[in-house]
């Protein structure tokens, strides 16, 4: 089943396509928080710490898998735009084989290095065993996480953002039920949380495969499962920079958390709370990035370069609107928002300062995320990787470190480092866009189909 995204009102198109994306991202966020909440209700600090640390590792791996899957989404989107069923089938078949092989290889490597990973995360001695159990089970179930994400990438490339929402909803509901069973009834602690996560993902994949089979939503032949060097190279060239970029961003968050931890327990708690709030706010620009990539990929396939730019424009405007709203809201309600998570007066005081500054990141990130999706649709995902590296190395990490040293009594300056990093990224993106447009990279003729660009210009 496929849906063309190259017709109709461009603004309405991106709104309708992005809503399921937004809801799916929201469910995945709640999905990740469920383990922590339920473990905290039945177990002590060691189990809670083990799940918290393990969840950080698994979240980093998940966003990297999603980034790699963007290559599949874009290549299928281009095939849909061209109306080439043969290319769709080839990309789908090769993506399945690629993710299966990558999943098996990653599982073996991670299980082999599990003790090193636990050590790198500076896991407290009391939580080492709990963390190890959580990661061991989740690593063993990594192929199911890979399978879920490749299925979602395929559907989104075909223009269907609703089916992945249903699949993640199934996983979310099952995860909560299994967590209560394994942790509350059987007393399995962090291992129970990990089992709930893996089994719910496996059931979600099984459900997706049943739906695909009964409705005949995806059609591939045996020959499509034979690896094609050109197709694999195209998928990896688009997806790998995003995969590495997302991994690097998560590493930078971990470094900033370590910097905050060195300032004391109140600061550490503050950063943890505010990161959760910002994570919810960032659901909008994240959804816009993925939506812009999927829609623009179809536009690129059929040569609708003007419509691709309109999609970029509307996506950025939607993200900017929400970013400005959140920024203004937090100037007046940061205290009450932080107090939803804690009653500690010092954490609320520091959190109010930190959130008021940090929330501006939603504004500038809307621009860099939007252009990131646009560049990816044209096969230039390396630009997104590079501007994020520059931002992290020059602003985010050193900014967090130096402001923590220079302003020990407030978190407002430290909160500004992330928006400044995104401002640098947005500036780079806009500058690169105009340079590349002058060179004719983004097309000049409306509705001019270009098979060679869509499948050879990678």
C-alpha cells in the first residue's frame, strides 16, 4: 500500500502526515518512561538506577537505528514519486536483509562488550548487576527493535505514517501490562523491565507482519532479497550520517549530564527533570524532520522541487510556531512545570532558570531539523551530520562546561548553550542551502522527472 504525497495542498499534506508521526513519537517517549515509573513503584534505588542507565544506552541505540532507517524511507519515497514498483521492491527487500544482518552483528558485539559498556557509563557499584541484566536482555532482543524500525521506515517511505502509530501503540500497551506482571507480580526488578520491553517489541513486530500479510500491503519477490550493491550503498549513504549524528547527540547529552552531576545532587536532578520536559517539546521539530524527509523524497523522485521547498517552508513554520509558543509559555510557567516532577525547592529554583533558557532551543532547532530533513531527501544527509558535529564540539559541550565553572550559582547561562548551538546549526543550514541552490542542486524545472537523480545521484 502506498500513498502519494506529491498532490493536494502542501500545508495540509504535511500537517496530516506529521500528526501520526507526532503521536508515535509521544507514545515512544511514554514507552521509555514506563519502565522507570513501574520499577520505581516496586523496587529500590539500585533497580531504578539500573533501568535508568540501561534506558540511556538503549535510547541511544534506538535513535541510531531510526537514523539508519531514514535511508530506507527516502529511497522508497523517491521510488514512489517515480512510480517505480520495481525500485520500491528492491529497496524494501534490501532494507530487510540489511537490518537483519546489522541486528545480528550488533547483538553479538554488544553482548560481548556488555561489561565495558556498564563501566563506561560510570554505573554505581550497587546498580552494576541490575544494569547488566537489563542490558543483556535488551541487547538479546535488539533484532526485534531493528525489525520494528525497518517496518516503520518502509511504511513511512510509502507515505503511510498511520500504520507505525498503530504498531507502537500495541507495543506501548503490552509493555505496561508486562512490566506490571514481571516487576509487580514476579518481582523480576530490572530484568522484568527488560523482558517487558523485548517481548512487547516482538509482539508488535508479529502484529505488523500479520497485518502486512493479510492486507497484502507490501509486495516483494525472492530476487529482491538478494543484496544489490548500488541499493545498499544508497541506503547507507543517506542513513549512516543520520545514524552517527543521532548517536553523537546522545553522547553529548550524556557528557552534559556528567558535567551537571559534578555540581551536586540538586543540579543533577534539575538537569534530569528539564531534559524530560524539553524531550516532550522536541517531539514537534523531530516529527517535522521525519515528515519533511518522507514527503520531499517523493517530490524529488517526481521532480517537484518547488513543492519540496514548500514542504520545507511549512514544516519550519509549524516548528517555529510551536517553539515560540513553548518559549513564551516557559518564561511564565517554568516553576509550575518543574514542580510537576519534584517538590524540592532548590531543584524547582534551578529548574526554573534552566528551563527558561533551554526552551529557546525549540525555536532554532525547528530550522536546523527542517533543513536536515530537506537535505536528507536530496541525499545530502552528511550536511546534517557535519553541522551537528560543529555545534556539539564548538558550543554545546564546551559551553556547558565553562558556564558551569563561571556561573556556579545559576543554571541560566548553562541553559543558553543548547539554543546557541542550534542557532549555529540553523545558520550553517541556511547558508549551505543558498550556496547549493545557486549551484542548481535542488532543481530548476518543476515537475521534471529525473530517474538518474533519484537513484544514481547518491
